[in-house]
């Protein structure tokens, strides 16, 4: 059997692999890149529009990114970090639009105000303090705050209509927030890559074997599920961007850096409304506070969505417990990921997160009426018959070994890279796709360090992301410059 030689193999056909492939192609058009995807088309798992919130996560409305401290203050460091990372994505997408690589921006991104909404004295006080802390920073200077009924009626009419007038409520808003169809974005990137020389897309082709040769190159064996044909690949660099499938693949690679990592799978569901007379009354993403014990991905929100060009409203997500690592995965995924090196961390997390497990199982057994009742906290006039239940995507939260040998459940994303820079994997969930460009910059810096030192790559990287090598958190003038460009190019202003 002939061996297909490549410079880069991208495992998974989602937004992460597509972003990395696109960046590498811009930096060095001579690279031979192969993308392998286990399903029959790209962007069908976590990246698909129906499988994620579609929120351009910028920290504008997500209250879980700004936790309240013990002394009553609000911690904003993570919100600043995520906002700056999302600005990197906006810069990269702007470059691709300007170069004619991506189509009309409204095919994948649309202006959708990002709003936070709370009720009750305690949460109103929290939101006001959060607003004051964020508003003082240049990244969030456009944020507005209100408790005025007339403002709320303008900002979110569905949310305030028929609400108890004696209930104290408050909201914040950023007008230039966005809704992103990551599925359409990814398909557009891969479609362009397929027109380029030295790029090959292999669909219906899961990876059955991965191992590193003595010369440092990676051997992979891929089997086409439709034809049964086996293909051997060999590459100098492999990226595991397979969503929930990345952890098992990382473990199979045998790299030292994979030891101690485990996965905690969480499923999700949406309530969906596509009734035109309801959908047209709401044009924003309205986030609230998560129930006690809920994972961050279960922060409730009522969202305007535009998926494949069609508008809809989504509410949720309603979390659940599963042992699958992928939406189209196996019930044995969780058990198959247990290793001697991660058994103790996984048992430690299971023991210390029993409340979370009970919450997730309880979510599974909710009735349609129960879910609509939760929706009525955001949309008091909601009718059961206008909403249907739809499965969301699968997420695998990171279980990470602590210095004491136990485990800690992480709710963010993390790049795990082999020390020789020949393999990298992306693990975790939120903020996920929104910060794909920043995450893939991290991969390139860690895995192509010598090339990143060259003037050519440095120049190209600044073309792709003008703020590269600088900090938007600290440099207000730079933020003003790049934001003016991205909001205009992507039609968000």
C-alpha cells in the first residue's frame, strides 16, 4: 500500500482545523495539507450551526465570564481576555473577506446585540457592578445599562412583555454583538482550500491508527467508511481538531503530554421557534445567570439565530449527561478514555462533582412543559406549541490532573502540544469556535517556532491579524483601529 506523504494532517473537519489550514496556507502556500473527516461532510459535529450557540463570544453578555468575588466585587480578567481573543477572529475573518476568500459576510456573521438580563435585587446589584467594572475598560466602553421599562421594551420586547411590573429587572447591551454561523463559515473556508494546490479533503475517513516514527514523522491509517479503502498517511505535523474525538486520538498518539487528561461529556438540547411572527419580534442574544450547579455551557439564553440563511429563535441549552464524546459517537467513549494515568483524576472529579452530575441527569428527564416554563423566565408569553426540542452538540469538558495527583474539572479550552512540536490537540469547550483564530495562532507559535521567527511569516501573520504581537487589552489606540476596520468589513456597525 502506497503511503501518502504530507506536511500537515488536520484531523477533523470543523472550524478549528479549517482555521489552522487556512492560516498555514496563507503563511506558506507550498505546504501539502490533508484534512481527514470521519463524517461525509465537514462542519457537521460541534461546528454545525444547530450544535452551538452561534454567539460570537466576546464576554459582552456571558455572566459566567465575570464571577462575583467573595467580597462582592466582580472579576473581569477573563472577560477582557476572551474579548481580545474574539477580536483576533474578527480581524482574521475581515482579511479573508477583503481577499475574496470568504463570501458576503452576512452569509456567516450578522450583527446581533449582546444583552444580559437579570431579575431580583441581588442579581440586579451584581449586574450593575459588573457594568461599572467593564464600562471603565476600553474594550467594553460601548456597553449600556438600564433598569428603565421603556428602554427594556425597546431592547428586548419579548422578554419584558407580560412581566410582573413589580419585579426589579436590569439589562446591559452591546449593539455590535454578533451571531455567527460557524458551519457556513467553515464550509466556505474548506471550499476555498479545495481549490488550492497541495490540499486534499478525505471525507467518511476516520483515523484508526496514529503513531510516531523514529524520524519524528507521524504515521496515520485512515479507512474510508464507504469504500473500505485503507490509506496510509505520513506527516511532519498533525493537528487533532476533532472536537470530543480529540482526547481519544491524543491518548492513542502516546505523547507524554497527554497523560493525566480525562474528559467529562455533556450533551445539550435547544428549544427552537421558527414561527415568523414570533421570530421577528426578537433581534438579540439575551443571556441570564446559570442555575446553581449548572455547567457554564448551560447558561440560559434566548437567541436570534441565522443558520444557513434562515432566521430562528433558540432557547437553552438544556444540558444532559451522556457517555458519548461526539453527537454521533459511541456510548462507550467515556469508558474507552480511561487510562491508568487519568483514572485518579477522573475519580476525583466524579466524587467532587456529584451535584453537577445530579443536575445533568435531572435535566434529561425534564418534560416539554418544564422546559417551556424555564423559557418563560425570559419570554413570559411563550406558548408550548410554538417551540420544539432539538438536539444540540456534544461537549467534552477537560479533566486535568492537579499537582497533588487528583483532578480538576476545567470549563475552558486548552491546546496540548507535544514537546517536539510535531503534534497538537485542542481540548475543551467554551468559548471554543469564537476564539478559533487566537487558538490556532497559539498552535502555530508552539509547533512552528523556527518559521515564526522568519521575517516572511511575521509579515504574513500581521497581514492576517494586524494586532499580532501586541495587546488589545492594554493598547486602546490599537483596539480603536482594528475594531473600526472589522466592524465595517464584516458589516457589524
